[in-house]
C-alpha cells in the first residue's frame, strides 16, 4: 500500500490525523479489533535460504538464529528478527484496555495499524481533564504502541491533548519521559505495566501544575526568538549565528503560529506566554510539518523525529518558567 496506515478506527470527532473508520461510543474490544484492522495475528517461521543451485531448485538451508514474522491473514512478511524476539499481538494491545474501559472509566478513542502491520497502537482517554486560563482545556490520554520490526519497544505513554487545536504532547518532566517501555527481548506483562503506570498517572497533577506555570509565564519577543531557534534550529541564541539558519522555513512557520495563526494562539493562556510557545511547536509537528502523508506525519509526531522536537520544546518551555 502507498499509505502507512493499513486500517484505523476512532470514536467522537475526527482525530487530529484525520484518518479512520468512525465508531459509535462504548464499543466492545472485539468491534475495535475488527474496525481498527487488528483482527489478525503475527505468525513466525524459521529463516530458510537457498544456496548454490543443484538441479532445478538448489539446496535449502535453515538459519535457526533468526525467524520471519508474517501476518496470519495476508501472509505478508513483516520482519526478520532474532529467535529471542517476543512478539506482542495486535489483540494484546487492545486487550490491555479491557479492564481500564470496563472498570476504570477509560474510553478508547483511536486504534490502528501502521506500515502494513509493523506498528500498531491504541489510544484511550483517561477521564483526567484540566482547564487553564480562558477555559483552555487539556485532557489526559494513555497511548499503548508496539512494533514487530524492532523499531519500537512496547511503550505505554501518558499523553495530553489540548482540545482547542488537538495538539498532542507526551507527559514528561525534568527531561524524563513518563513512558514505560518493555523491550522485545522480554515478555510483555500488561498487569506489571499497569502497576507502573499507576505512578505515572498520579503525576498528571504535577504535570498540569507545570503547564499552568507556562500559561502564567509572559514571554518577551527576544525570549520567543531564542526559544524557537533553540528548538527548531538547534542553534543557541547566544552563539554566533550561521549565515544560513538550518530549518529556517520551520522557524518562520512556528513563529507565525505563535503570533496568532495557530488554533488557540489568541487565548489568554497562550498569547505571549511559554504555553503559547510550546503549543506553536506541537501544532507545527502534529498538523503542519512537511510529510509524505498524514500517516507519516503521525508516525513521526508520536514515535519519531517529531516526538523529539516536541520533547525539546517542552524542556525549553519548562526552563523558561523555572
């Protein structure tokens, strides 16, 4: 497929990446599995290879240290991995949320498959919500994602979404992500991850306290320029500037978003504040950054370079407010 997303489902308003099949609320896990394209299994086979041709076919040898992972439905190959590699099935990602949605008030909002099945995820709203000044609403989410090609450990990430612009941001403080990662050389234990997340979820209040500080921190023009040069161009404003700024187009775009073009940029919480600086960057990464498609932009914003840019912006904004 040309698209990275094989299939996706969502409830409520169209998600920020604008992709997927819409479901009505409170659907059982089994419906999510079907509509999000996650109703298949990862199967495995030993690696075999053909050596010098003897006769018509050549001799077939096995390589027991490696195995091929492939889809049960289409038989499409997904990756070649070490025999010690533990797979996490698409069904397991959704099952992780079963008791959270049935008992703990969580609600699945999006789930789907990227890169033909090499990556898949589900995102649920936790029920946590905070309003900053001028009713600038921020909701809490939990993202669980994994891969079967070694590009991503099974990762549970507490995440926020700013409602006015659908900007996403992973909860991280003191330069440390609150994500819990289970590498593929160990077994994924959902109950152990949930126990660890109990601590992460309780950090919501501390994180939102810091976001309120950002909304209170007024920013001078030179501070805003220094922030954007640091985050977008990785150039210290105190150092000698190069003749040609790296990433200048992106720098101009985030400036424009901050100065009023961004959704929610003129709310009292964001206008001329460190919160506004941070959201100019997250809006750029989630909605404006050049990408081959929405699917590629989403993959980057959650798991790739875009996620790193957002983390740099968060760290820099918190330094401003310190």
